[in-house]
C-alpha cells in the first residue's frame, strides 16, 4: 500500500469520525424531542386516566365488592362485612320482585326507545324541509330536553292526577271516564312511559337532524329526477344512509333509559305495588327505601343493570362490524 493510499484512508476515517461526531448532537436532539412529545402525551392523558379511575373504576370495584359481601349499617362503621360470594345475586334473582321488575324494565326501555326514535326521526325529516319558522319550532321542541327532570316529572304528575289533572279533565270533556294514571296497576307504567317518551324525543330529533344534514342534497335530487316519490326516497336513501347515526342513537337511548330513576320515582315511586317498579327503582328501594336497608342486594341489582348494558353494547359492536364488512 502506498503512502498516498494510507493518507487517503486515514482521511476517510477521520471524515467519517467527524461526521459521526457531528450527527451525535442531532440524534440526541431528536431523542429529547421524542421524550418531550411522550411526556406531553402523558400529560394530556393523565387527567382522563385519573378521572376514569376515580369516578368509574373505583366505584365499580366498590359496587362489586359490596355485592359479594353481607353489608349492614354496622359494616360501614366497623369495616367488617362477611364474604357472601354470589348468594346476594341468587337472592335477588329468586325474589318475587325480580320478574316483575325485569319485565317492567324491558317494557319501559323498548317501548320508550321505539316511540322516541320513530317520533324523533319523523320530526327530523319534517324539519329538514327548512320551511318558515322551522328553526323556532325546532328550538321549542328542545324544551322537554332542557328542563330538569324534577320539573318535567312533577309537571306530568300534576297533568295526570286522577282528580285535578288536565288530562282527565280533557277526557271527561269528551265523555270518557276518569283514568287513575298514577294509582292504577294497569296505567301507572303507561303514565311513566308517556312522560319518558316526551322527554326523550328532542334528543332523537337533534341527533337524527344532524345525520340528515350530513347527507348530500345531490343524492335526493338524483332520486327525484329518477322519479322516486317521498316515501321511496326515505325508504331507499334517507333511512339506509342514517343507519350509523340510528345505531348510536339507539345505543345511547338504551343505556340512558335503562337507568332512568327520577321520572318513575317522582311520579309513582314504583307503585302501586310493583306495577311500575324497574330494576333501577328496585335497587334504590333495597338500599334506601326501608329502615333495614339491604345494601348488598341493591348493589347486586345495580351490577345486573351494568351487565345488561354491556351485553347490549357488545351486540351493537358486533352488528356494526357486520355492517362494515357487508
């Protein structure tokens, strides 16, 4: 090897070393940038994680622990509650109140959702025409949703009162006999259904109206040019394109209606007897409705509600995936 070749190789090695030394600060800078980005990401995520842990995970853990132990009033003072396993769940399921409460819950949830969704969708399609005063009327339809549930339930209790209620006064004016809306085992569940449907319609109206706005007007124009009438456009265009919005609306409506407590408690307190008792009402009655509360059974009923909501959500997710694959 000649002297010139040795010098050339030495210079190449020196240049490579210098380049490596020059690139080292750049790599360090990139590493520091990545660490800062990760810390920033954790900084944004941390409040959410803390919130979920404090207000969701921990209460759920405490409720599960409450349901598998025999808690009494003394247990909250002494901190001692014997382990009961699934006996509280067995007692709840074997109770004479479980079947009526489960049936009432199913009726209350599915009838409410069916009417709220159907009426909300019909109103959304009606207001989508953008006629004069449609904005004002649409805003007025939001009033039931904006009012506190205490006010809404109290108003319906007054309107459906057997003696002085405006509904019975209206029925008597047309020669129809008095209906004991709130005190009859036959009508009490119907009364709370009417109130809950009225309260839930605006939510469905807002969501479905937003879904309609996301559909391109060109689709409707093309269908009209092809000769499709109003019903055909709704059945073949509007409703299929609203399917994703409809699915999430029904899911949210199910979860919300499943845990409705205020309306039923204010209007009928679950009575008479168990005529309007749902699982949510029964859970409250077990935990706080008597001088000898059964906290563990109340927690078990609450966990059954959670299981029902989770199962319905899983069904929704699976159905949604099938729709995406088709």
